[in-house]
């Protein structure tokens, strides 16, 4: 009871941010809602040859062609079945849209910025350190706060072309 | 004096028509100068000016009638062979046409300004007297015109641009140096033409807020809209039936059919509208012959302008943006690139220089090139000037290759001229080029060969370009091959393939065609079903030919190129993507890229 009260006091002092939380393998992650353009079901994906393995291909998003990245493949997780829960999160990456395939999108949560703790030095997550912006430790769950822009590093964005 | 015209529609019609006639007139007149015996062309010109005269007298634009009437008279004499086409006559006629343009733009602006017509008309008159041939020599006004007339017209755009840009940057624009020592424009420093005209106004007769569309395209569009209306009616009917209690299975079936048709019609519609945005680059190119002619006369140089690929279609927005940079590049080529006839002869080249302006689609880009056979860019001089002006440091220079040094000319404030002339030397032009091209996400490439000439290549993306393509299937995946590159297609049995030095080839008639299996290049999962027959699509890039092995040909389709975005740009062998009628994305093959890769360059297009 007291902790709950405390949290509320904290919240009022801190800016609230909204996260879209999604599941990957058995863990839960969150990205800033402002970066998420939309969440769609899996459409038919056109494979693009000679790209890194985690590029699933491209899709037609209402007349715009956008690349799709498999989060599982990006983080070297075992391939998952595409289920009715599978979603593509369309993210605005510095003006360019990109889609990320995740196991499921759960909800939009509001948290105070102070709740985000710096990521521990050694993380037991599949996610690489640099994309991890923080950890949100709530009583009933643990969320990894991702910085997706770091996911595709600057080099990679342009190096796609060079990879054969 | 405001214009009072009862029939606004009539006036607008007159303006549109006249603007078009005048624009064409420029081009035709320059062409006529080159081919004076072309009676067809001569008559066409005569008709145009006659039409303008007729229409303006009908609408009561007295000033316009006066000028066109005299011009027509001179043209008539030329037509009847009483006069010969000389550069002097052309100068005067062009000047008259400019005056006509100015008057028309006045009318368009809604105000008739009293303008000084007598001077231009005075220049026309000598050619109307009986001893007109002598008049060109004897009358003092006539020889004076070549210098005066082009100056007012051509030099104008630069000052006005520099006026906009120069104050913004405290560039050392004034302290300029001659580029290639020997070419200060040998122009008579004639007094500025009396009554300096607002020539920019005259240039902008064609209005970009209105679009002219091919009637056929408009008809197609109307058809599509008609179909869409039909489908909508069908949909409403279906809805009524459904609520009236028709059974669900037949509704589902009907609805499925309907949605397919609607999706088809709308995507066609989208394509049609997209096409209307596309205009041939000719719109920009057609004003260049005139510009080149005047510049060349101004600079005392002889030049042949060759324009290629003017039918290449570009998105409106791109066409609107490339005009300025191209003018700068052309001016540059003439002023800095080409030598004077005497210099050329001394260098063992023909007196007449060549300037080639070309446009072409290449992958998902449009490539516009301006090539001259002048003396090329003197990189040493460029480097020295840049250092003198403090644009770069010695260390920077030391680390630079030829290519980087060439790029220095794009720096704002850079100029190799000691003194700014009307034509160039303010150090603004190339910066304008760079800024505009950057705005369009384009690339500029310079190739320069000392003594052989230089070439400026603009590569502009054309995200909206529409191309004809051949859809092919590679083991279940669909790809699209630009039809422009396809020479022929063959159905062959795989046992007809041969292997020479590890390279699969096909003996085709009397040649040996190297083969590329798209299935291997694109790492497509081979299907279980083995088939012995396949198709070979023979594509050509420059002088090279190669056969692409595919499983099936699906047909031909006009597709709009969509970029794959920044992250997937420059994939080797892939020019872009397109969305098919069913909404699926299909990749467009870039034959040039494929061929480059097959050369073992490894780095793909990046290496180019």
C-alpha cells in the first residue's frame, strides 16, 4: 500500500512516457510509442535477395514499400512459428519506415521516466547491449526498454548494399 | 492600363496558345539558322507568328500586333527567298520574339505597360527595304544588335540568381580570376541595351500551375473513372440485395469478385494519375538551343548542340527543379570548357565545338549528362585557386585525389575567374547546381580529360518513374525486368546449355551467350519439381549481352518504380521495387548492376 502511494508520488514528479510492449521468445520489451507508426498483421512478404539474414523482405504498406526485419533473427533467437499473434510494428527510423516482426504486441503502458533503470552491465537478454536503453522493473514483470534506432546501426543501414 | 476583356476564357485561351507557340518558336528559329533551306520549318515559323498576330489583333492588343506584324514581314521575305538567313537577321528576329513574349506576359499580368517598341522594330525595318542585303552591312544599327541583343537576354538569369544568393554568403565572389586565361568573352562592351527589360518575366510565360495532358491519357482516365462508378453502383446494389435477404454464399462470391475488380480499377486509376505527373524532359531541354546559340555568339565560340533523349519522362517536380542547374552547367561548358575556334584549331580540333545534352533512364535513376569536347578541367589550377581563396588548406589539398579536386568547383565562392563577367565568375553557379541536385537527392559526377573535354553527369532518382517491364518467375518468386533492356526471350531445354570455363553459355545462332541463373544470383530456394525447359531472357547493357535464366515468363506490365528506401538502396542487381495489381511487392532487376557484378568487380554497384 505504501509502495503504491510512493510510486504515485514519484509519477507526479516525473514525466510519463508511454511504451508499446511486445513479446519476443519469453521476454517482454518496450519501445517508445512515439516511434511506432502502426501495428499490422503479417502480410505477404517479398523476399529481397542478398541482404543480411534478418531482413525478411519488403512489404507493401498502402503503396509504400518498406523493409521488414525479423527481431528473432536479429537477436539470433530460434525461429518462431508465425501465429495469429505475430505482428509487425512499423517504426519510424529517422524518417524512414521499417517493420519489425515480433511474437506479439501486448499493450501500451504508461510509466514514469524514473522507473527506467540503467541496464545492468551483464544482461540475461538476447538483446545486444547497445540497443538496450534501460530496464523497467515492476513488481509483476520485467521489461527491457529498447532503443530501436540503435538496432540497425548507421553502418549497417548503408552496408546492406555491400553485403552479398 | 488594365486589360478589359469581356471574355476571360478567350483571353486565357489566347495566353496559353501564344505561350506555347512562342516557346516552340525559339527552338524552331535556332533550328532554322542551322538549316536555312528547310522550307517546312520556315513555313511553320511563319504560321506561328501569323497566328499570334491574328489572335492579338482580334483581341485588340495593338502593341503586340505592331511587333508581330513587322516580324512576320521579315519572315515572309525570308520565306520567299528575298533575304538570306544570317545570324544577324536571326538576332533581330529573336529579339522581336522576346519582345512579343514580354508583351504577352504583360497581358497575362493584367496590365498593359507602355513599352518602347520602336527600337526593336527599328532593327527589323532595314530588312524590309529592298536593298536589305546591304542593310545588314551598312546600317549601323544592324551590326550593333548581335552584341546588344543576346546580352540582355542571356546574361540576365545569372545576375538575378546571384542577386539572390550572393548577399547571403559573404563569398569572395567579386575577387575572381580568369578561368582559362585566354577566354575573356570577346564581347563588345556595348552600352547596356536601352530600356533594360525584365527578361525573366518573358521566360516564364509557361505557367506551371496548369497542366497539359495528352488527350489519350485523359480519355483513359475518364474510362477508369467510368468503370469505378460502375463498380460502385454494383457495390451499392449488392448491399441492398444483402439487406433484402439474399443468401450469404452468393453474396460472398459476388463480393469477392467485386472487390477484385475495384482493386484492379483503382490501381489502374492510380497509375493513370501518376502518369499525368510525368512530363518529358523535353520541356526543359527545348529552351537550351536558344541559350546555347546566344551564349556561343556572345563568347565568340562555335558550338553544335546535340540533344538526346528528350522524350525521357520525369516527374513534374523533378523537371521543375533541374532547369536552373542545367543552365549553369551549360553556361559553364561554353564559357570554361569549350575553347574559341582559333584555340581549337591550334589544338588540332575542329573549329566547332560539340556540346551534348542527353537524358536517359538508368535503373531507378534518370541520368542527365552535359558533355563538351573542350579543354577539360585544369585540376592544378582548381586546386591553386581554392587554396588562394582560403577554401581549403594545404594539408587538405595534399590528401586529395583528382576526383576530390574536381569536386572543389562546387564550393560556394569558388571561381577560377579573375573578374566576374555577366556570364560567370561569381562563384555562385556551381553551388546552385549542387544545392538543387542535393535537394532532389541526386548525384553529380564529373569526368574530365585534359584536352578532351569534360562531362557533368547528374543522376537523379525518379521514384515515380514508370517503366515497361517483363514479369518473370524464378522458382516461385516474381521479378520484373525492365523491358528496355530486354532484347529477346527464348524457351530452351536445359541440356542445350554448355559450360565453358565454369561459365554456363548458350549457343545462340552464331554467337555464344553467357548465362546467369537468377535462381543462383538471388539465392532462391529451388522448387522440388524439376523442370527441364526454362526461359532465357536476353538483356543488353551497352555492348554486353547476357541471358538471364528464369523458370517462366509471366507477361508484360507497366510498373511504377518504388524505391526500396535508404536501408535497402544499392542492392546489387536490384533497381527498385514495384507493387503489382494484387498488392504484392516485386523487385525490379537492374541488368547493368547484374552485369557489373558478373565482371568479378565484387563490390557491385558501389564500386562503380
